[in-house]
């Protein structure tokens, strides 16, 4: 093989490797986040995804820049789920609950908050009474969600009146 052919072959291999990483990252987004942008698999191991994304940042920077927000979202959700698990298992710990709440709020997806903030409520119930009161002050987001869900929707009331 000539030097030009070797160089072309090497470039083709790099392009193929990058394409594989792109497909891997896109597949992860589709299977793990879905349309509602909430992590599907709570046991998802993000290390392989991070390796692929780091490779793309180095070799396909423009493409990596276009998906950076989704990658950050996935990373934040995985970390938040891990912190929620830590806060809800074992002995109740106020620090773990605070860390989990901060991580959930950092995600910024309403459906994610709706799913995981109630899990923290269960952990708060296991805290000593003085710490429960302090935690209740720190969860205004959850109280707002409950208030929004409390009123009956007009369509439900209308349907009930027709019965």
C-alpha cells in the first residue's frame, strides 16, 4: 500500500469509529431519555456513554456541541437518581436528602421533578421531627406541584355531571 493509500485508510477508519460513537450516543438518548426527557433505566451506567461523548468532543467537536445539552441532561439525571437512591435507602440523613433535592432541581425537567421529589418526601418522613420541619421548608417545589394537581380539571367535572 502506498503512503497515500495508508493515510486514506487511516482516515476512513477514524471516520468509521466516529460514526459508531455517534450511533451509540444517539441510541442512548433514544432509549434512556425518550420523548419525556426522563431517565428510563434507573440503573443506567453512564461511563460508556461518557467515553463515547468524550471521543466525539475530541474528534467531532461540531457534532458534540449540538448534543451537549442532551448529554448534560442525561448526566444530571443519572447523578440525581443515584443521590435519590442514597437518600432513600438506609438511615435517613438530612445531608443526603438536601443533595438529592438540589440534584433533582438542577435537572430542570418538570416530569423528572414530579417523579423523584415525592420519593424524597418518603425519606423526609423517616427523619426526626425537628428535621422534618426543616425539610418541609426546603421543598416548596413539591408543594406547588401538589397545589396545581389538587383542583379538579373542568373536563372531569363536566363528565361527572353528565353521569
